C-alpha cells in the first residue's frame, strides 16, 4: 500500500453534515490525489495537490474542498454531504525522489462513505 | 466517446491466457498503465509502459502498445483464479491518470 493510510475506512453520515476524509503518507511524495469510484464511472479525479498549500481541481470537484498543510497529509472535505456523494474515495500519491512528472500512482485502500 | 475505453467483462478458464484490451483517444500520454483491483481493496499497479515502447514483458504479464491505433493490451499467461479482479487501463495526463472504467476478469476453474 506504499505507506498510504486513509481514515476512516468506513463512514455513514447524514445529508447536510460536513465530512472530512484524511489521507496520510509516509513516503514524502510530492503529489497527492483524491479519486472517487462509482459503478459505471470508474475512477474520477476530485482534487489533487502538487505540494504543500498547492492544490487544483479535478474532473468532479463541485461540493468538495481540500487542504494540504503538510507534505504527509491531504484532507478532503465535503462541506455539506449529499446522497450523490455516497461513494468509495481513494487517495493516491506519486512523485517520489527521482520520479518523473508522470510517475505511477500508488493508491490507499479507500474510504467507503454512505450519505443517508 | 470516452477518453479511455475498455470492455467491461472477460471470462476465461484457469490455465488459459487472458487478453484485456484498452483504447484511448489522446496520443500525448507519456506512460500507459495497468492496475488491478481486488474486492474491497485499492488499485495495485501491475505494470506500465513508456509510450515509445511496443512491448513490455514481466513474468506472466505482457503489455502490447500500438501507438498508431491507440490500442493497449494486457496479456496474462496461465491465468489463475487469483487473477480474478477488475483491471484498469490508465494513461498519464499532466501529472495525473485518466482511467478506463475497468474490465472485470472472471477465472473459472
């Protein structure tokens, strides 16, 4: 799992509540990503980070925000959860020492979020 | 059409070869990847190929790249029941990956 820990692994929350998912890495990789995985859609990029305090939007960023105050932590926040955000969320990292810009991504084991 | 396309299902018998195909639209990608996902787990990098290569072999895995046709394939020799999983094709794009929807490989004993 390339030193990536996602927490929590499972969460059930109610519509309208804020939710924060955490991704922690021990690899000192530069790039970190949040994807969501849904049946029929595969994996879609939500947000990514290319360094501390440097983030950018992905394909499906509406309703999500991120923060990266330290190299090792990348937080994904759902400001007001909706049922359409029920999904499995994966964190990924890349860009270790010596890696190129397009080096492979390594994934965490995912967080299963259910919004009721 | 989709940026990266894969067939959704493939069923093979144990011991046979499996070939999973992928097509993509953008030829500017530097790397193309194959990932494996087992139930309840994240994506595991299987192999990748640089865009100026035609073939890469790694034990039971063979990757073929036809850049002209924008076609990538993954061949698994002597497929085992433990190979049952979803396989994702991905292409590099400006620092992140764009994935296909995955091919579910079922291996029958």
